[in-house]
C-alpha cells in the first residue's frame, strides 16, 4: 500500500473509515456482491438482500450480529458520495503507514489512559536518565580541564613522574562527582514521595497546623500591640490637648490672693492686750504660695499698658494691684514685679528730660533723726502683698535686740534685700506719723498712741533713734 500522508487533513469520518477498512480487511464491493461502478440503486438493492440473510433474528450463526453491523457500516460508506470517493482513494493509495503521523495518531486514539500513562512514564524516565548522564559528562569534562590548568598537568595519558601526584589528586576530585543512577529517575522519585508522605504525613500535618497556629497568634499579638500603641497615642494626644487648654485658660485666670488688712496697722504685734489685761492672739490667715500663672513674655505694649493703668489707679486705690492684674489678665505677682521696671524706666526718662532742660531732679526724701534717707524704695508700688506679709511676719519673729536682725528679716522676704526691708520699715513708720498728724479729733489720740506703740512710738523716740543707728551699723 502507498502512503497518502501530507495530501490533506484528516477528519473524524475518514478516521472511522480507516478503522472500518482495517477491521473488515476486505473489499466493500466484494462483500456487497456488486461492482465498483454500481449505482446507488444497486447498492440499496444489495443491502436489502444481504440484511435479510445476515439479520440476527433470521441468522443463527455466532458472528451474525458482527457481520450485520459491518454490513450496515459498509452501506453507510457506499451510499454517501463523499465517503465512497474517500474509500475509492484508499483502494488506490492504501492506508497510512508508519511514515505518516496519522498512523501513530490512529494507534494512540485507541489506547486507554493507563496505557498512555505507562508509555509516557517510560519515555520521560529514559529521557531523564540520558540527560543526567549528559550533564554528568559535561560537568566532569569542565572540571577536568580546570584541574589540569590548576595543577599544570602537561600530558595526563603519559603520566610523567612529576605529574603523578597531581593526576592522583585530579582523579580523586573527579571521583567525587555523583554519577547518575536509576534511583533518581521520575518513577522512583514518585514512589519515594508516596512512601515519605505515608510515613511522615501525620507529623508534617501537625507541624503545619502548629506553624499556622503560631502565625495566627503572632498576628493577633501584633494587632494587640498596634491597638495598645494607638490607644496610648490617643491618650497622649488627649493629655496634650488638655494641657494646652489648661494653659490657655490659665492665661485668662486671675490668681486670688489674701485680702489686705482692713484699717489695721501693718506692724501690729501678734499678741495684744485685751480689756481684761490678758493677751489675745490675733489669728492671721496663712500666706499661701502663689501659683505661677503667666500670660506670656512682656512686650513694650504690655509695659505701656501697665504704666497707663498705674496712672489710672494711683497709690491708695482700694485693691489697686488686683484691678490692674485683672485688666491685664496677669497675676498680681507679675504686675507688682514689673511695676518696678516701669518706674525705673519712667525715672530714667525723667532724669534724661531733666538733664536736657537743666531741671534739678526732685527726690522724695524724709528727714529722720539720723540722716536724710531716700524712702522711694519702700513705697507701696515697690512692694506686693506677699512681700508685705512676709515682712510683718519676720518683724514679729525677730524682735528688736535679735543678733543680725535685718539680715534674717531680709532672708525671710522674697526678692528683697536688707536695705529694702529697712527702707520699707522707715517708710511705713513715716506714713503712720503723717496720717496721725493730719487728724485733729481728740478721740483719735488713743489710736495714735496705739500706732506709736507698734512702731516704738513717741514715748520711746530716743530708743527709735538708737534702733535706726543700730540698723545702719548692721
């Protein structure tokens, strides 16, 4: 038979016809009992005749059913003009042989899945084994050339005495290259894999489950840490905002300080005799420490505003510094402290103006028995309430005759020196004297006597002069 491959493509009808020709292995026209040029009517007539003879219901032969089925298949080929023409070509050219790809396809399409798997496994295993040997030979050849250059072997085949040791090292190195083995081919590896999974499968499953559990716990721990970090950050942010709001409110808040003494002498003694002749103690409220509340750094505008308010509320105004502090939204301590700077600036400007116009500087001086002293340092503007209270307490704590009395008093008064305390004492004494001198009513003579007793009054004027001299000596 002649091969007919490469002429045209093969369809499924032709494949079935090839299988039928190969199965019957006889000429279809001879089986039907007609010539090759028979018409369609003759083919139908021959089919009816043979079907009556070969039908399994009328023929008791064992192969009657097979022959009847083949007859029906032959009739289907011959009654169709296209399939009949293809069969006529097969009669002339023959079926495709081993040189045609369709030959192998026809053989493969009749195989089962198991047969195909076995054939593919064998082909892959042989190919893998041969490729392993090729890789081994190439690796061995490459390493051999490298070692020959390394050990400087001139001729390996001659095995010269000077090269014997290097050749031995070369052969030992080459022998360490693993040779291909049938144990490395695919089927053996698959069997090993199955055995490994069967023997170690439960352990691997447990390890995998433990790893998944650990990974899940790690993620939960990380999520928990992130939540805690976020919560901590939010708390810090809230605290920062609250602190910022408190600072903002603190700038608007005015510190409440103890009220000034109402009509009493600032230098009253703690123990005073009552009407029964017994000593009674005057209880004074404790001076609380003033919290530091600030409205920010002082600017030139703040100093100008302070000077304006000091002129608006002159000395002697009730709650003068509290009103000024409230209008400036600052504490009394800050206002009284900065007032000294304002006065210093005003005094400096006044002195400069006096120098320019040659006007003699006017100083407030009080003539005492000892000498003329400038008492401007002991004025009310230079002393705040806390410093005044501290001075009164120190005067009571360190009476006249105490060793280094004014040094101890100065240490008890915040931000005031020894000279400032003495000037304040003299200023208050002079102020009380002037106030009493202006009063002419007879009923106030007793009050004048009490005030004089507080500051070692008129009866002990000589002692007062001695005390002032002692102060100056200290």
